[in-house]
């Protein structure tokens, strides 16, 4: 699954702030489903996948928002899975998001043995192969605000990169592999606060968390140049920045 940032598939998704306000929690930000590896309905893999997604949704909220597990053996039964919740969400929100992800995975990726679903509050990933501890940068999903900053985009981009670089270091050093923060910036019409987060899956070594975040933050010029908000999602790490508060306080 892992590829260098230069060869990874990159997908762009545009959004407006109003869309985020009305989108339901049942809708993923994005989902990727395999087309080459499929399972049979009600077969061993299907049954193990259902058990695994339920297990991850139950365990992750009690384990600071992260869980990995696997079930079964053999090519027709083995499934590995990873569940991660955003570092600031509550245990009930975490469990609810992952429960929804398990249901939506079967709806959006029917019979797919490999899938990743990203929601605002959580991520669910599963495969018929063992992927734990490996950096997964393929694909990288770009999501950005369609609105541009009103003045000096080059300076704004530099301030975004500076904040995310700081959060990258903090996340890689954190026991939860999560960091969030804000910084004051000058914008037309007055000073504003820039808010951001960075997060890695906790199956990675610290050095690989730093590597993963460095790779996706390096995509800022391609993803989000001059944009008022944006994020890059991958199978092992993600970041987000906005000109409004979006974290649970």
C-alpha cells in the first residue's frame, strides 16, 4: 500500500463552508474501495469483517480513540482492521462515528476486501493483508475550501506551513500522535486566528509518523495554495487547517 509521496494517487475534493455545516455525520468525507480483491456475501471474510468492525468500534473509544485487530486465517477469512478517532472527540462521539463507519463501509464498498473511509471524527481501514506499522500514503485525498484568502496568499501559505510544521513535531512526539493548536495571523479586515491539527495512526513508529506528516504537509502547494481551509487525508496520517475553530474544546 505504501508509496512515495511523488507516486501516490492524489484526489481533490472541493468544499464550501456551508456544505460542512449541513453535511450529516453519516456521510464520509471520502472512501476508497478495492476493486481487485472481493469477498463473498455471508462467507468467512464477510462474517469476520462484521465482527471486526464491531470490535473496533467498541474498543477504540475505551483506548483513547485508537484500535487495531485482526480475525481469521487463510486467504478467504483473514481480515485486519484499524480504527482511529480524531484526538479531540469524546468517547461517545468516537464510538458513534466508528459504528457508522462499519455500516457505511458495507454500503459503499460492498464485497471489497480493502477499504478506507474517512469521516470528520474518525477513520476506518481494513484489508485482507497485514498492514500494521507501515506508512500508507496512497492515495492522498485533498479537500479544500473553494474560497481564497483575501490578501497576501503567499504570506498566508507560509503561516499555514509554519503552524502545521509545529503540529507535525508535536504530534510525532505525543503519546496520542495528535496535536492541535492555533496562531494569530494578519488578514485584511483585522487579525484572525488560524486553527490546525495533525494526527497519525498509532501503529506507526514515531519516525514514520513524522515522515508521513512531512509528506502530506509537503503537498500544501498542490492542495491548498491560497485557500482559506484545507486538509490532506491518507491511510496513516492527516492534517487540517481553517480560519475558524473546528475542534471540540
